[in-house]
């Protein structure tokens, strides 16, 4: 039995691929992946990360899209309906609540960090970073985060950009935005790659990213790579499930998810190929951590011919990537308000946007006014980041895998995935239902400090 859609749909498979890739590609690819690879031994980390994407990320993504499309409703209703239909405990709907809430929480801090990228677009035009020293760069960054008014302005702008698109709806808003932004992003990335290949240390980068140095790989790096795979594919945050619920019925879910995951992975690797040649050319260390993009790169830009334009393009690209991700974080909440409470999309978007903006002020202040205010040694921002990335996403992902494989009737699943070949179906079921939850359990125990 197919369920009737109670809401809008993507106009085509390509629209879904662009939107889901837009959700997946974001700060996680351009900001986090390069610095994590830098800190965890380059090639060895990259290999483990790829293994996690293929063995855990893709199978869970297929499960999540499948659940969304099977129910054709926002994640909260989807899980409630599926649990009821399959005569399962109503508690399974917590998957929908946890995903929607995780998306909302991530949006609150993602908007603040994305606001920094807006500020750096402005800086690249205004300041140009010409002959910038490392101390000057650090002080530029420090000055930015110490000024709550500036951060609030950028955060407000970014939240407004996001909600503006979401308010317009699926085909008029989300689809139109990703159709322009995603090809734009790829074009900018290729342009920047050309620049890095000509002016940076490309050979050294290839060795660094693709020649595994197993000595640098610790148990911690393996687990970090797994967590990164979750975040980068936007799993268990409602985003992928709600996007799946707009997917046309005749589209192959496994094939589409593989394309999305491959695109996301290629963009993460391309980002590494753009960033590291500059880092190496300037004799900087690849292991400098989260400051890599905001503090290190401007110094490199400032020292290179045409660096001001390179910097401008780079931060514009960064804004595009963050924008298409943040749209997907609020969509589950907005569609829930619209479908369950009969609100118009613009009204629902304003409410969710305002709520996220308000919670985001906590993140703004954790870099300045509330810097000293910590819970268990973590600032407000760090608490939210920890709560989502280390707990909600992995646990949600594990629950999605278990529900899809063991609680949904095999017929519904096989029907929705359209996998008549039993070998392929069983392989997916084994990897998703056993291997993935077990691996996720390891991540959770580690992040809770059990080992
Ligand atoms: N995948 C995004 C990134 O790599 O930046 C982050 C993200 C997007 C997480 C959407 C959760 C989400 F719902």
C-alpha cells in the first residue's frame, strides 16, 4: 500500500539530489573536514572516513529517506503513523521528535557560525587581507567574536536568508534556491581548485590526503571520522527524512542516496584539495584546528597574487554551502507546524526562525559575555554542539536503522526500496540493521567517555 502525500513534492529526482546534497554539503565539509583530516593524520583519516560513509552513512541514509517517503509526512507525524500502522510501540515517534529538535538546535548555532562567513565576505571586500600577519589575523577573528552586536547582526541576516527561502515553499523556495546555489558552489570550487593547483603546493597536498600515515591514526580519530560521517550526511536531524517525504514515488532510493553521498564526499575532498595547497605553500601547519579557515587562510590569501578575490570567492562559496544546509534544518519544524497546526508556511517559518534566532543568542554570548559561564566545563555553544553531534544524531541514527530493519514489515521496506533482488536487499538489511547500530554504539560510548 502506498501512502497518499499530504504535502508538496520535488518536481524531479534531480531536484531532490540537489536539495539533499545541498543539505549535506556545508560547514561540515568546508570547515570541519579539512581541519579534522589535518589533525588526524591526513590520508589514514580520509580512508576511515570513506569507510564510515559507505558502511554506515549510506545505509542509514537509505533507511531515513525510505521512512520519510513511506509516510509522506513531516518526521514527527511520519514516525507516529508508521509505528501505528505496524502495531509498534508509539514511543518510536520519538525518532521524529528528536530529529526535528536536533535540526532546530543545530540551526540555532549553525546560523551564528555561518554569520561569521558573511562577515568574512565583507572583510574580504573591505580589508582584502593584504599582507596580513598571523597575529593580525588572530586579532581580526578575536575582535569579531568579542563583539556581540556584530555577531547578532550577522546571525540575524543569515537566519533571515534561511527562513526567507523556507517560507516560499518546496518548489518555489527550496528547489529554486538549490538549483542556483548548488551548481554555483561547484563552479566556485572548481575555479578555486584551479587557483590552488597553480599557486599552491599541490603535490604535497596529494601526498598528505591520499598517502595514509597509519602512525598518526588513533582510536579517537576512527571515532571522530564516524561522527563526522553522520554530521556531514545530515543524518538523524529530520532533514533527510523530510526531504525524502517529498521524493517522487518512482525514484530509486538506494541509487539516489548513493549519488548524494558521493557528491558530498567529493565536495569534502575537493575542499581539502583547495585548502591544503595554500596552507602548505605558506608553510603553515595543517593541524591548526577549527581556526584553520577563519584565522589561517586569510593570512595565506593576503600573501598571494589576486588573493583578495580568491578570499572573496572562497567565503561566498562557504555562505552558499551553509545556506542550503540551514534550510534543511528548519524544514522539519516548519512542515510540522504547517501540517499539524494548519499554519501558513510563512507564519511557521517566522516562528521557527525567531525561536532558532533566540536560542542562537546563547551561542553568540558564549563567545563573549557568557564566556565564563560553563556547564561541565563547556560553554553554551559547546553544550549544544555536544548534545546534538555526540548524542542526538548517533542515537537517532541507531534508532532509525533498528526501526527500518526490524520494526517495519519486510514487505513495506522491500516495496518502498524497490529492491526485488534478495541478495541486495539482505545485504542492505544486514549492514543497516546490525553493522551500523553496533558501530554507532561504539561512537556513543566513546563520546560519553566510557572508553
Ligand atoms: N551536513 C551539514 C554540514 O556538513 O555542514 C550539517 C547538517 C545539515 C546537519 C542539516 C544536520 C542537518 F539537519
